[in-house]
């Protein structure tokens, strides 16, 4: 079904993030809360970004300030590190190594490899380089018990260079006399740096599909996660996707 918003003049299906956001919340809220934040986060105009990025967030006309509509929301008790440490208990773990620089050795160690790095890097960028966005973190100790009262505050103004401030103690209701905050700055990504967000526009999606075709020729490698699947995943979706892949590998689902 096509879409028309009499207040915005948008006809047909929204073609980009700006049109999608305006159709959901109107021009005023889009301008004040979405436009500046999104453009500094992605480093490009909202008209150059796909509509689905904003559709992942719900629009509510209530005072419910939860991020999503899910009945249960939160993080693992003790944080994700505790969860990962439990999953890896008794398993040899090597850090500070580069799988791609010595892949023959690692591939000889196992029948299956789970690869969560960038899919274009796995294939030596032979078809071209996908685009990503990076992040820069600035952490500061503050001599105060409480800085902002909540774990995360987003800053929607384009003029403020960071997108959010994280106050870590509020994830676990800390009562320490001091606090630590981290400012999160969006950044251009360059090869060799940590990639955080895939830029899912038409050009990159077309290139990614070409890498998917190559990945299908690698039956002993399981490609998963934001970078290997070039997909903007939330954590619950990442966990669900991982369980589905494991079920498929074990023959428990199609």
C-alpha cells in the first residue's frame, strides 16, 4: 500500500530515512530529535540513508520511555563479558592474533570456522571495499557520585560532536563515590580500524550480495554478525541469528 502524508507532501513509499522519519513523526520532531543525530552518526544526509534504519525504532504516543516495545529489556547480569566468559569456559582462547594473516593454520584446526569479521576483508577486498562507520570513545573519571542519573543520554543536536554519554555505573546501579562517563563520537572508518556500522545503502548492498555469492563457495566457513553479514543488528537479533545458524548446522532446522 502506498503512503501519503498530507502534512509533508510525501507520496508513495518513503524512499529514504528522511521521508520515512517525517511520515512517522512529522517535520518538527524529525528536525529536533532525528535529523542532527542521524547525520552526525552516519556522516551523510538523511536523504542518502535507507528508510529501514529508522523503522527499527517504535513510535509511541505515551510516556513509555523504553527503547523498544519488547516486554523484557535489559542486559545480562554482570554485563556481556560475564556471559561470554561463561560460554568460553574451558575453551582455549587466543587474543591479539589475525585470523586472515594465518588462515590456513586455523582452517586446518577445525572442520568449521565461524567468521565474524568484515566479509569484504575475508575475500581481500577483491570485489571492492564496503563502507562502514567507526566510533571513537573518550572516557573520563568525574569526582561526583552521579553525573546524569541514567546509563545513556543521547545528544540529538548536530552541533554537539558526540552522539551519547554513557555513565557505566547505572547499568548495575553502582553506589561508588565517583563515576566514569564515556562520550561516544561517530567517525569515518578507514581500513585497518575497528568497523562498527555497515552503511546499508543501495550501492553497498549490491556489492555485499556479490560477496555473499563468494561466501556460498566457502562451505566450511559460517559467516555471522554485523560485519560478516553486513547488517545493522540489535543484540537480541544477533543472539537469535546465532541460535538459528547453530540449529541449522546441527540439522535441527531448515
